[in-house]
C-alpha cells in the first residue's frame, strides 16, 4: 500500500505552514519528547494511497534559539577576528532542529 501521511522528525521548530502539491494542508506537530523532539505529520492526498505515487511537500518553518544544530564562534575565534561565525553540525540527532 501507499502512504497516507508524511512524517518528519523536528526539534524546537516553529511550523508556519505545510503544502502538498502547492495546496496548503493542516499538519500536526506532536508534543515534544525530551530527547527526540516532535513528530510532524503532514496528510497526503488519497491518490497516494496507491504504491508508487509522488507528491511535492513544502514546509515553512523557522529554527529557534534552542537549535542544537547551530553554534556560533565569537569573533576572537575566527580568522579575521572581527565577526562571529555561524556553523551547523548535523549529526542525526541535531539535524531535526534545522
């Protein structure tokens, strides 16, 4: 059988909207788990209940200050010593926060 929903792992994200094939859909963000974050469920159209169907999914979101995947180096730790540097670390457990 095919799929009825598209599920993503998230952590500390603000979900503004979700679209399937350019149509806005109501998505559900589960209560957060202390370690794993929150399950984001996006409903898929009935035509995808048949195996092999395809859809384009778009999620508008923003990361929070709690994002464990984002870190800053202060200016003193950068090559030019003038500006801070933002970097990301996307080990599997952190990638869900971007």
